[in-house]
C-alpha cells in the first residue's frame, strides 16, 4: 500500500514525460533536417522509450484487462493496443535495422499524453466533488458539556450523547443539533441553508449543528448525534445524489458499452483498407490505424453526466437545497405543473385568532381543551393555536385521556368521563357546516358545538414573485388545500393562480396530484403531514425545511432554509444541470464522429490524436465546472 501511495499518477506522468520529451524533440528536429547522433541509434531510442512504455503498458494494461474481464472494454484498451502496437512494430524495425519502421516517439508520446490527460481529468474531477468536502469540513470537533454539578468540561464531539446539555458561546460553531434551553443569540446558518441573514433564536428554538453563533450565548439540549444530525444527513444525501444516474445517462452507457469494439473494428479496417485497398505503405496504414485508436474517446461520454450531476448537486447543497438522487434533477427540469399546498407554503403558517365565539361552556375551560388537543398536532394551524391559547389559560387545566389526529379532518379526544371532543374544519359538524360560515375551526363535545374560531393567515412576501416566475417559464401553478373554499380562492386570486382545489382530504389530494401528473410532469410543494401522500405521488415532491419529518421523507427536493423563493433556484439549477449534461454529450458524440474519420483518412498522426483525446475529457469536465460559477437565475 505504501509503494502504491507513492507511485501516484502525477509521478508516473513526470517519469514518462522525462523520457518521452527527448524522443519527441529528436523527431521534430529530424523533420527540420537536424540530426542528433546519439538518438539516431535505434537501440538508444528503444532504451529511452522503454521507461514510458513500461509505465504506460502497466498503467493502461491493468485497467484494460480489468474492463475486458468485466465484459465492457474501456478506453484504456484502445490506448494500450495503440501504444503497444507502435512499440512492437518499432522493436521489429530495430532488429531489422529499418529506419522506416521506427516509431518509438509515437509509443512514448501516446502513453505520456494520455497520462497527462488522466492527470488533468483527476484534478478537474476533484473540483466537481468539492461540495461533500466543504460539508464535511463544517463538522465540529469539540463541545463544551455542562455537567449536573454545573461545571463545564470540553470533550470530543463524538463523545456527546443525546440529552446532554452543551454551552455555546459567541463565535462558536454549534456542535450538534439541539434545542436551546436557556439564553439566546443570532445564529448564522448560511453554510447549511444558503440563507445569509442571521436568525435570532431563544429558549425552545431548534439549532442546527455546525451553524455559527454570531452573537449571544446559550445552553442547548442535544437532540441528534452521529449520522442522525442534519449535517450528516445532508452529506449522505449529496453522496447518494451525486452517484445516482439520470435517465439521459443510459443512452451514453449503452453507446459506451459497444464503442470500444466498434473503434477496434474501424482501426483494423483502416489498416487493411489502407494497405490493401489504397496501396499505402504498411507503416502509413498502421499509423492511421493507431491514430484511430488513440483519438477516440469513450470516456468523454462517460464523464458527461456524472461530472455535471456532481457540480449541480453540490451547487444546490451550497444553496441549502437537497435532492434525493441525480435523476431528480432531470425530472425536475421537465416540470410543467407546480401544485402548492396553501397553509405554511404560500402563506406564512403563523396564524392569529381573528375571532372566537363560545357557544357552550366556560371560556377558560374551553381554551384549555383547545390548547390540550392542539398540542398533539404538527399542523401549522395547530401550532399557532396552541401557542395563542397557552396565553389564555388563566391557570385552568384540562385533562384528556386519549387524543389522536385524523388526517384532513382534525383532532379527536376523550376525557375520563367518556366525553368525545372534536376540533377541526367544518366537516366535524356533519350537516351543520354553515352554522358559522365565517369561521375556520370548530370545537364540539359529543357533537354539540362548544366554540367557533375564525383564524387569519398572511401570504409569504415572496409567494407572488415565485408564482409569476413559474408562469413566465411556462409552468402552470395550482393550489391544493384542505382549507375552506373561500380562503383558498382568496389566496389563489391574490397570486393570480387559476386552478384552486379546496376542502381536499388527503386521499382527494392524492387523486388530484395523480390526475395532474398524468397530464404533465408535476411537482407538489408542501410542508405538512396531510401533504405526505401527495408529495410521494407527484412526479417530484418538494418539501420546506420547517416541514414535518413525514413530509421531508416523502419529498425528493428539500428546501432547507424554508424559503419558497429557493424553489426558483432549485428549478433553475436543475435546468442548467441538464443543459450542461446535453452540452457535454453533444461535444462527446460530435468529437468522436468528426475525429475518428479524420484519423482514419491519415490527416492526423497518432501523437496529435493522443493530444486531442487527452483534452476532449478536459473540455467536458471544464464545462461541468463552469456550472459551479455561471449565473443561473
């Protein structure tokens, strides 16, 4: 392993180049009529060529043999055959003393130039995979744990356990995911979410490991460690996505699988046709055949997609956008319908009670019942109601024995006396839905109305801009909501959305998304438990970071910063990634279609062929790296 680590591609290139350059220089000087007596000796030429030949023979030979065993011959088979043929033919010429047979500089230069191309490719590919390294470098090495006695001890991050209390001071990186228990501060999460504005956080707020505390200090309880942290999940998602092949790569893979045998056939045909068909000298026909072998480049086709996907996924990750698989990029770029959940997606999800009417029961007790029930739901309305009702309890407590959430309808609970409480939309009222038409939620006990609640939400400031952008790009927006028709249509009208589906149960949402997906590729953007089936059913599911865990698991695209405007960026980067893949594939196919006939007709000697082949990969990788910096909005 030590020897292998020392004998790097770079060292192979340096040794090979040191011996190939004198041979190439001698060849060029001879073309100008200048002779170097030492290098005019065939045996000296062979001795000098032996170093780059052995390096190339072993380097490309191992790879070629491995690919042949796997049943899919790769580009190294062509390089190996071409470089070896030139050396063997030259060696025969040396034994015979025939100057016209000597092409040692061709063999040495082919192997050296292709090694140079591989080295450039290795350096360039490193540039396409920087996203994982950048994320990995964010991991915090140390943490300060608060012991039960109140003292603070510094320990390795890997020794921290869920439930530990950590001290985080101004200027520190938050060691792990957790919840602030005391203190407050401004937290910069830009390295994870792409959002540059620091977020003010206090007791009860969630913090993400590796984010930076700009000001203030706090103590936090650890909620996730190891692979369960947001950062490690991001790294795993990026790795998986970068390795995942889009459908567009399948065509390139099928062509690459038959490419090498076809090129070997063309090279053999070039040799035979040139020598017997066109009466060329055998040396010239052989050089044409070798040029065909070394100028062809199937690896450019193989690199066209993965390099672009790596850069695209990495750029998305740096903007706080995660995709589950490279195939998602291709599918997302073809989206024609975008279906938005209303609450928490197009609207802020921060509700306020406009009005509450108490029909039966004592007010504080009714408030306590509402508070107790809404605590059991992660729906944005439930969270807002629970928060507001907590301030209206006046010391009154309600005891409930059983509480469960019924998707799309509301929450059902029972007390110790067997009374059944229901809170939710008008559906819980059965035939009395219109009893209080201006209200959104109703609380009943044993079917008897206790309270009617009118709530208000507001549009997200960026919602209108996002909808207009999508419409301008030919994407048709729609709203799909479980909320009442009046509220849903009001939001649709404000945003200029023509299609609005209101009062939809989860199974109805599923059916709508299914129908739209049959019509055209459809993205569903949501953030709630009710959205999970629709997110999974859509062509592409998009979830916001403040979404429920179920919604995140059901989505293929996750907007970590929770900002709807990043949907534009996700869609735009996906489109440009697919555009880059197509550009790369076009270049790879066009290069081979043009270069192989030129070489076969004898217009290029093998050394130029090897040089062009070496740089064809670099063009593809360079175009992919350009995606990292180009303006995509």
